[in-house]
C-alpha cells in the first residue's frame, strides 16, 4: 500500500498541470470517517491492480489536509497499520474541476451515492458508486451503482476484492477493511442493530485469511477511545472537532469538547485563542459544551459561554439559565476568565431529567436568535462592530459521525456500554448521511 500511495503522490505532482493520461479518483464522503477513508484507499488500490485503463487510480480524502487531525480515530488507524498520513492525498491538493475541464477525470464515489450541491458540476464524470446508505442517485446506464444497506461500506469493498482479486489483499489492506467493518458494526454485536449477515460473512472471511488481525474487541475499543482523544489537538482543533453553527442576528458556534471544563479553562492563553477563533471564522459567540466522567463513570456535562461583547454574553447566558423547554438546570461555577461564563448541568431527577445534549440546546439557541431578531436587538453585541474586522473563513464540515447529537452519555458509561452508545451514534450518523 505504501508503494501505491507514494506513486499516486508522485503522479499528481508530475502530471497535475500537464496533458496526458488522467486520474480515476476514488472519493469518499465529506465526513471522511474511518469507513469513508478506508474505502477510498482500498478501492483505489484494487482498481490500480485490476482496471484496464491508462488512467491512474487515485484515492482522495474529501477534506482539507489540515482537517485530518480532527479525525483522531482515522489518524490512530493509519498509525496502527503503519501508514503515514503524509502519503495521503486531500481535497485541497488536487483541482478536480481543472482535471474535469481537461477531460482527464473520472470519479468513483464510495460511502455516498450523490455528490453535495457544491460538487454538482462533477456529476457528469461519476462512473461508479459503492455505498451502504439510502439510494438517492438517479439510475444511469453509464454509472454502475452498488448500494446495499449493510453496516459498513467497507463490507462491500471487501466483497468486491475477494470476489475479483483476492490475491491483492495483504495484512495491511485487510486490517484497514476489518477495522472499518468492526467499528461501523459496533464490534459485530447484534444488539446494536447495525451488523448484517453480509458484514459478518466478510469480517469472518478476513479473519480466516489473516489470523494475525487484532482481536475484534480490542480493535473496536481502541478505535472508540481514539474518537474521544483530544490530547494532541490545539484549541482551534478542539472547537472544530464537533461543532455546529447557528446564524441569525448573531453568528454562534456550539462546540462539544471531550474534556473536563476546568481543565479546558486552564489552557494557556485561552481567551486569546477563543478570540482569534471567533475572528477567523466570523463568530460573535462561542457556546462550549464539555463531557467528562467521574471515577464511577457518571457523565459530567458543563457549559461555557464566551464573547467579546458583555451584552451578548449576558443575553445568551440569561436565556440559557431561564430556559424551560427543556430546562437546562445550570449551576454557575467559577471561571478564571472575565469573558467566559461557566456552568455545570445538574441532574435533578435521574429518570425524568437527564443532562441536556447539544441536540436539546440547539433549539434553545435558535429560539433566542428568533426572539432577538424580533426585538430588533442588534448592534453593540456584534463582533462585526469591532474596529478591526477580519475576513470570514470557511468552517470545515463537522464529521458525519458526530458523537453527541442525542446525549448518548446521559446514563453513564458502564463497562459494556460502548455497544449501546455506538448504536446511538451510528443511527444519528445515518440520519445525517441520508
């Protein structure tokens, strides 16, 4: 696999601006989760070994190179199989439209079956689709489509390779595919409702052919742990890792942070970093929701509000404190920063008043913006009114397999809860992707 990926990078550097044979790009979805990344890498490798074409098969990760660290489980898996992230190609490194205009581009889509509207002009060069989500694509004789509702798209890629060219599989490629299947299918646990007979069939086939593959349970747990690992991220990356934005009379970001709030507040130069983040991405206010755990694995949810504008900060904080549908039960806690208001969510009744997730907080934030617009409350709360206004930058898309949309951690983290939690995560990701 290393030799193949190295040859792809060299070919792009040499032939990007030259006439000649083109590129058959295998493109995953914009979330670029483990399944999407693995399918792009392994299916392009398969095409490079089997396709009768002068075009070079090329795996392309559908994110900017700078966004890869946000996919901590992807980075973990690459290191586990011995692949350097420096070997990969990213969306901001290749001009697909220039290749299309030159007649040097074909696209195969994996882990999605339609391009987003921003890439709609590339539809005419899509020549194949392999996906496991709901079929949205119109049938076309020029574009074969393989869509089956299995747990992982990597299952379908594994099936194709084993049926057509099993000899190209080696330990490295097999481990990539196996990891994607095990992760998407929640450790192959039937109770999670994700795994299908075909997923089990081809996971077993990989295990039979490559007995040195890591044990399922250990592999699944290590990938799960990596999803929550923010130890190598800077403040900007932590905020972007799982962020949603809401716009109205103000531009607000709601970020989920996998860290204890007090630990986050102790980061050096935090206020300056939050200020720079707001200026860079055009936000007036940051709402930061943290998740951490006690020694008994009970969840702790805390919340912090940051804004340069005291008026804006106070308005949002008061609205959240007074919210009743649902009530957030916010208890103010001390903050070492004058521009950050901090709270802990208090569980009043274990069964009837679970801690609020971002899914519950976002509608409250939207209601606040609607009421603020209705009152004509604009002006001094806006960062845009500051003397030095920065050009707004594009915010990277939040990964599709966001971990916190439905408060999956409200009831703690018992020893066997990973399966149940991942079921909830996967269902939410499916709804987003569909």
